C-alpha cells in the first residue's frame, strides 16, 4: 500500500487589511489528479466547518491542487476575519485530506444599511449570507470583506435601481476606533413622503408628527433619521415617565419610483413600555453640601410620573452649585432602581466631588493697558483662591459699567481648566460693538 501522511504547512499572519506569508514547509506536492476527500477546520469559534468550507471555494470530491489550497487560504486571510490562517494536508490513493487552522479576529463591527429602501434588512442579510457564507451581520474594520459586501449589494441594486452606486464608510467617533461599516447608495434621490409610528398610542401622534415634520419632503438617510428620533422623539417619552421607551430602526417602503426620485413612507416603530412614577431620591457621596440643599435643586415630586428630562437639567444645576466651591470635575451619576411590581423608579444620585480647583491666571484682552489694570484690580478672585465658576460671568456683566459709557461693549468669558495642577485660567475678551 502506498504510504500516506505527507504534510505541508503554509501560515499567513494578518496585519491591517492584508497578509504576509510567514512560513512554508517543503515536500512532495499534491498529485495533479488527487481528489479532495475531506476538509477539517480547527481554531475558529465563530464559524462552522460548513461555512468555512463554503467560503474557501473548495469542493469535496473535486480535483484540488496545492495551488487551490493556497488560493483558498489567501481568500480567507485577506477577508480580515482571522488573525492567522494556516493549512496542512495529507494524501493517499483514496485522495487528499485538508486541514484548515484558523484564529478568529478579536473584533467585528456591525454592518448597517443606510438607504437601501428597495430591500428589507432581512432580505439584505439573507442575500449577503448566500453569497458570503462567513457574513452574519458583522465584519472586521479592515480586510476585503467590506469590498465583497459592496460587490454583492451592487449586483442586487442593479435589479432595482440601475443608476445607484454602492459605497461605504468606516464610521467612528472623533478619530476613534471604527464602530460600524455603513453602506449607502449614491446617485439616487430618495425622499421621505410620509411617516408612520407603529406602537405609539393615538394620543401621542400629534406630538410625534409635530416633532418629525421637518423630515417630510427631505432626503431619506436612515442614520440621520435615527439621530433625529433620539433628539426629538425620545424626550417626548422621557419627560412623561416612559424611561424605558425603545425605538427600532426606521423602515422605508417605496411608494413611488420615478426617473428623478424615489418616494418612501417611513415607519418608526416605538415601544413606549410602562410609565414609571418616582418613588424616592437618595443622595450618596456628597460632603460639600448637605442632601437637603442638593434636593432643593431637584424638586421632582414623588408619586408622579418621573420627568427624566427635567432630572437631567436639574443635575446640571447641582454641578454648577459645586462649581461655586471649585469642584470643577464633579460628577453626579443617577442610578435608577426599578420596582416593576409597583411601577415605580427611585434614583440613587451618586456624587463624585473630585478635587477643589483654584484660581490660576487672569488674562484681559481687547482694552488698553490702563483699562485692563483697572479691571484686574476689581477682580476679587486671587491666584490660589478656591475657584468660583459663577464669578467670571457675573464679573463680566458688571465690568461693562467700568468701561467708556459712550461706546457699546460686549465681553466673552473663556475658562481653561488645568487638570494637572488643579487650576482654572480665565480669559476676558472685550469687544467694541458700536458707538451709542
């Protein structure tokens, strides 16, 4: 019997969007007439052997050469879904057995569809998985999988909108890590025709329509509408005790398709949840001010539907109060405690006062030296004094009386908080508006 178990290894290490060959063994190559009789997959926890086999492009029972194995490994490696990809094989008169050794990429991000109004999300996910067996709604920030998704979407789009061009962006905040891959359709004008609010009560419809009226007759971009809902619609529920209200992604339905534009009706599903009444408020961690002083700034009545919007604005008043004693880094974190049986919510307001900041440098600009000196002498916060965040604006308004009365002045205040030495530098900039 002809011996078997001749192994060759080829390892690819991924870096960024590509890969480099790290190691290759040497030995007899797979005979040209060998059939592939099995594929074994090890290392991955994210994908099934069947999905890996389908994505590799290899077929059990077909003739497969070492070049085919290298092509399959390269295809998997370039995707970005794995941190390393390797293979080994053995062959005998019965055929070749291939083993793929994989290590999953640590992080995938959601894939979102911004304005594919001709398809539901489920249809897009299903079609993408059919063409890309390893796609399950998420993708690596780097690698070729995003381009492959774009190609499949472009083929689908051509069936419905021949002029549409698929593009995508890697979305993140403030140059931070990529948080999502957002796919969009360019070269097509999609406009909002009407709005619907599944799940909302009839009594809420007037407020919802008024809040979102600016969306009608404007371009449909799902991500923009989602942000608009958070800004304009969520407060409608939060101020009436519906603190667990949820809002599903906007769903568009084509109602008219012309040569120049496509009109869609947009459904904004809402699940208000139950309305919670306030049970109590408890202060924790406060030392500079007693609880009753802080509570006077948060006059929410127990037993009434909790107004979460008012709570947020009241906590800002608390932060400003702490600022009068120099606590510039104070944090007040509301921790809700729900009683589902009673339909109530209590808040544990956790105060982290931080350090006291002191007055640093005062810089007065926009006036002559003599006037600047006179203003500086009137400024009573001296370097090293505990900072009072309310003082600069109060001084700025009163200081206008010290300037030439025949001229119209304005003044702006800028605070520079220095966390390292716990000081605050203040700049007062005076501007001459006009003569009286």
